[in-house]
């Protein structure tokens, strides 16, 4: 600390430039060490935060009466780019007294207005939709985000639906001749989500036995 | 990180430009502003200690490295210990590095580098930063969403949820206010008010 204006005048000498460069390199190494140490110290707590957040989401999707297992740990990988929108996603299984009760499938709607929309689709054993949640999206605020729970109950309109209710041709927005509302001013976003939910249901129907019989991959 | 020129507050406001994304609601703005204040103060201390060993170019390097290190550390800490806040503003925290560099332009030419002075100026800059961000955030949230303080319960300390007020439904709001062009318009209006105030008192 202190006021040393003549220190600046000395900085043109070769020795002081060398000293400055050395100090800079030492500083870089120091910063890297500090940040790396901090990253090590916090990684466990960060992983725990992410896990707890996801578990809370899973538990709101499936009523407690239907399950008595730990859904987060009882999960398997799902690989189906066509139906789930991504090469690698997870299916979380809910069981009651050992018997399959419901499943939550993480899927992706790749054709949202702002890009991919990450979804969780919960279905009971027979393929009835128990709920849909959006985990991450980049839709236009105020226009494309009409599905958000704080804005409307649009996502609730998926509840109790199946692949046959409504029939396949009515699984789209009203404007296209379907049964689902769209939110004001947006059609790309609801179309993308509806298509993704339907494809997820198709995936579930095609793979139900595999889903519940495969060993957990925590 | 001192700014000896009389345009101190103008430069503070300009440093906001990369950060307009976070000013779309009061809570985002406030949370981000608090982190920015912390970063400013913490970064000013090693900066002041190191500065007089370097010429201008070296100083730029020192400032960038210090701010980058402090912001990265702040991100890790927020991700671990203030998870709700991190979910709201975490994606925008790296922008603080650019903002910090803009704010510390004066430090590059400073002759005196007493650490306490730097820290105090850092606190002052940080507080003005928060004020400007929160004004923007309140205006944009009110006009765009029709609400105020939505999300207040996610701040550390868990303020009660009844502080969240909604004045009209989101459909009625003026959507432009919460989109990026609206952010720049709002900032322009803020500048205009400030300039008007200045010329009035000149």
C-alpha cells in the first residue's frame, strides 16, 4: 500500500519488467489454485443441491399415495432420439410395494421457439398422464412462456390424457383442429410441447416392460 | 476501483450495458446487485495491493485476472450455498467480469493505490450499481409483468411471500419492457432523467 509515484517511472527498466512479468505469472497460478480448490470444496454441495431440486420436482409430479420407493435412485437411462428428443435421458420409476406404479420420463422438445425445451412427463402404469413440467426453456418472456405455472394452468390440461384421449389427430392446438388451447400470441411453443408429450407417451407405450424391469442405474 | 473523472456516475451506468438481461425483475436485479457489490469490494483489495508494480498494460491484466477469479469464486459459492438465487441469476454472473473491468478503468491510471480507498470506492460504485439496477428492474417488472418483488422468497434470509405483489395480470402487461430492446429503452430513459437533473442543478 502507499503512494509511490516514482515506482511507475522505474517500470521501463528491463529488470522491473521481468519482475512484473514474473509476478503476473505467479498471480495467474495463484488464482488458478484458489479457484480449483474452491471448486473441489463446493462440488459435493452443488451436486446435492441439483439432486434435491430434481427430487422435489419428481415428488410434486407423482402423488405420494402412488409410490413408496426412492424415484431418483430408481432410474434408468433412455436412449431414443426420435421419441425423446435427445440421445440420453432418464426415466424415473415409481413403485408401490415393489409393483410398478408410475414413471417420470425426461424428454426434450427440440423445436421450441427459442430452442430446446426440457420436460418431465409423468405417467401412471397404464399410460395416463399424471402431469407435465418444464425444467428449462428459452422461450420469449411474456409471449412464449405462457405455459409457466405462474402465468397459467396450461400444463394442467395434459393431466388425464392418454394416447387415445384425444385421438391422434386431435393431439394439437385448437388452431390446427385439435383439443389443446394455445396461449395468446404463441403457437410454436405449445405445438412443440404437445408434440413432445405425445412422443413421450408413445415411447412409454412401446417400452413399458423394459422400463420397469431394467435394473436401476443410479 | 476508483474513477477520478467527474463522469463517475455516467460510467457506472454505462457499465450496466452487459447486465441489462438481469434487470427484468426487482428480485433478479437486487440479487445480482448484491453479488456485484460483494465482487467489487473483494476484488478491489488484491487489485490495489498489486497495481503499482505494473505499467498500464500490466494493470489491465491484473484487473481482468482478479475480477475473473473473484467472479468465478462467487459463482461457485452461490451455486453451493445460495442455490435458489443461483437458479435465478446464475447464468448472468459471468457478465460481471466485463462490468468490473469497465468500472475500474480509472484504476488503470491511478497514482495512489491505498487499499482502503479502493475498497470504499468499490462499495460506493457497487451501491450505485444496485440502485440503478433495482430502479430498472422495478420499472421493467411493473410495466412488463404487472408485478413487483415476485420471487422474493428465494433471496437469502427468506423474506415472507406476502411481499410479492401483482397489480395486473401478465397478459395485460407491456411485453416490450421485459425484452432486451425494452431494457435499452429503459436505460436510455434513466440516463435522460439523470441528465435532466444535472442540467437543472448546473
